[in-house]
C-alpha cells in the first residue's frame, strides 16, 4: 500500500574529480556520473541523459505494475527501452524526441487490455508528466 502524500525525496552529488561525481541517496549504492562522450565525458559514467531515460523507464514500469495488478493482468515477460534525441533548437539544447518501447507478453485474452494499460501507464507516469517533450509509446504486446 503506498504511503500517504506528500512524498519527499533527496539525493546528493559529491564531486570525485574535475569530471566525475558520486550520486548518493543512501541506503542505495552510489552511482558514478558525469557528462556523456557527446559532451567530452566518458561512456562508462551514468550521464544525466541516461539517468533521465532510466528514471522514465522505472516510473513507467511501476505505474504499469500497479495498474496491471488492479486489473488482474499478469505479464509473462516485460522489457522496455528508452531512446531520445537531443538537438539544438530555438529554445536551446533540448530533447526533441523521447520514445519508450515496451515489449510485453501476456495471455492471449489480455492482449487488448494490456495495450490499454500501457497507454494509461504512460499517461499517469510521474516522470513522463514532468518532461517538456512528451514521450511517445510503442507498445508491442504478444500473446503467450
């Protein structure tokens, strides 16, 4: 059962050197973060861009799980991939496209209902609703 609102969250950033930082939100393990290679960083670090796409996927999955449980739909497999395009625009450097690709396998009787639940999860995902560029959803639901 979810906790009563309001919910509060905190995270910390601790610089390691000139380019990298530790992202902390105890008791979770720290993440090493920094700029991606496209901004003179390192491909091994978690970049803000990758963290944003990961946050979108985690939120979407949690929302989908909650909606599926209420609907009595049980996925046999679930996987997502988030893709984004960052570009220069008149408004500055922004994500001009964010695509969330969801591949879900459910019993044949639940295929259409699952498509509806995925669309509803996108609509109610907290992270999705905070983004300036609205993510598109590609839902691939297969019968088991």
